[in-house]
C-alpha cells in the first residue's frame, strides 16, 4: 500500500471520528449536525481545522463564574417577582395580556420586569451618538461601554477622547469590546485609551492572531450604562459607517433605545458579568453601580440576554412567543434572516392565520453568503402570505419586532441562527403601547423607502442566484 493510500485512510478515519463526535457526543441541533457533516466530508482537512476552531459546544462550559452569594441573590429576586407576578398591576392595561411572556422571560432568562422606565428611540446615528457624547460629558461616577465593533476612526476617536477626559476627572471608565469584532482596530488605539485612564478589556481575546478555540462565539452586545441610571441598547456599533459616512452603504438605518429607569440595573448586571469574564479586575455588585432609582416613567421593560452557554435560546423563545401572541400584525426588521424551523413555522403559521406579517431586510448585502442564505427562505414565506420588503435608502441594520402596536423588542439579536445560538446578545422587551406605536410608525415610514418582493418576481431569479442560495442555505445553521 503506497503512502498516498495510507494518508487517505487516516483522513477517512479522522473524519469518521469527528463525525461520530458531532452526532453522538455533542447532541447538537439536527440542522447544525448535518451542516458540520457536510463540511467534514467534503473538505476533509480544511473541515477538521474549521471544526476545531468553530465547532465547539460552549454549553458544556461555565462561562460566568458567579459566587454562591450572587447566585442566591439572583434566585431570590426572581422567586420574589414570580410570587408577586399574578397580582401585579400594570401601568399600561394592555400589558395584562402579555403576563405569560413576562413570566417566561423571568423564569427562563432571569429577566426582571420593571415598569418605571422612560424610552427614547433613535434611528439615526448622528442623533444617537450626539446624545451619547452629551451623556458621557455629564457622567459623575462611572461609564460602562460595551460594543461588538469599536473602530479607531473619527467617531471612535471622538468617543475615546471624551472617555479620556472623564477618566481625568476621576470618573470610572470601562470599555469592553469583542476582540474579533474589533480586530481591525489597531491595538495602539486602545493603548492610548489605557494611558488616558480608561480600563479596556477584550471579550474572549484572541491569543494568537485570528486564532482562538472560542472563535465562533462572539459578544454581539451593544450596551452603554452611565452612572447606573441611563442605558443605551440596540444595533449601533462605533464606526463612521454608522453615521452614514461609508460610500459602500450610504445612509445607515438602525434602531437604538435610550432607557432611564430600573431596567438599567439589568443592563448593568449583564455588563459586569461580561467584564468579569474578560478583565483581570473583578467588580462586585457594589451599591454605587446600582443607585436607587425613583423612576418617573411608565414603560414596562425586561432586559433579556442569551448566549451559547445557555441551554435555552431565551431571545428566540421570546420572539416566537411574541409572534404567537399576535392577533393583528407583526412587523419585523432584521439585516439577516436565517430562521430555524421553529421560527420559520411561527411566522408562516401567523401569516396563514390572518395576521399581517411584514418582514423588512436590506437591499445591500454586507455579507454575501449570509445574504444568499436569507433570500433562500423567502419563497415559502411569500407563499404563506408574509409580505417581504427590501430597503433601498441605504443599509437596514435595525433588529426590531413590533406586535399589534402594543409590545416590541429592540436589541442586538438578528433573526438568525447565529444570534440565537452562537452569539452573546441582549434585547429590551418593551411592554408599552406608546413606545410600540412609535416603533410601528417608524416601520411604516421605512416602507416608503422599500420595494416589495412578490412571489412572481422571486421565481424569476436567475439560475446562478438560485444555485448560490441553495449552497448558502445548506451551510446556514453554522454561518
């Protein structure tokens, strides 16, 4: 037997071993299993390397190492609110019909419900970052900032200099970025911030250039907490493209919330957990980070977080529960649409039940493979009666769901398998008909800049597009 044949046999045996691991040991989702099997069998050597770096199951590992005191405190708060939930009186009467959604988020995601919040909605980066810089300048005790992408361009430098000024005043300033998301930002940029007194940490840092056995699991959260009283959450990252200044994308359409009220404490707790995973400095649940809030608002909010370390896909479950609760309409904006079977069925069933389901996506792809995979799901959606729209004014990056003009979700999670299973995400579930109605009006205004995709037009796609979409769809569970 020649050496080439021996090598082929060894590769075959290794592939069989890894295939056995994927099928029998990891106990993954079936669609994910088949996607990895395709990679392993059709790309024997490359597939092995890709699986090592991208195929780990993080659910087997304890990412957040909470103390027993912290675990007990969280459990007590959840148990206390659960015991009181049945008799809780809501500021907005329409919230009564969503008590079951609140209960699910509370028990599965430890997401406490608060209803003393005010909500301001930003859809334009110039306004959003202008307001953020103003709030940074007014900070008195601490500024906690977390972004997936933090570029060292004009916007990044502007925010960075504001943070350095506040650190010089004695304000505690912490910046947490995802290392892969911000891989193109020079280390010297963050070194300058550190020299200026800003504490900087990477989430799941890359030990070697672009290599990390947890490479596939990224922190996609975008949170800002100022003095424990004001919080920002949504789709905006830090970069000039989010101001609409990138010629490739043009106008950047996104959605962010500015929240003031007790919901900010949930955002703070999530930031501190992520910080303690990433930085040498460990922060406890100090009262100064959780000041007493006499909220004057009326909006009910749950800050719901999920990640690959959890056995439940909390944000996806909330999306499905919201869709199933709809009686009139569901409006969705997402830059990427790769639903799993449960989400796919929920949308189709809602549309076939007479609920007006509208789905809006960008017309400009930023990741072609993901875009092709997204388009592949449209045929059966259109056949079921879902209205699909393509945004043409610029790039649509908002991650929003509005149900019946009564409740809404705004956050960092896209409607795709990566956000549901692979990324660390956070969303604000809003139980306030005024805020939900504003988001609904914004959606309808955005429709003026969209083309509606009909089933007839969809079926006229060229064969080359259909081929690429089919390939992308096979790999969609691991994109």
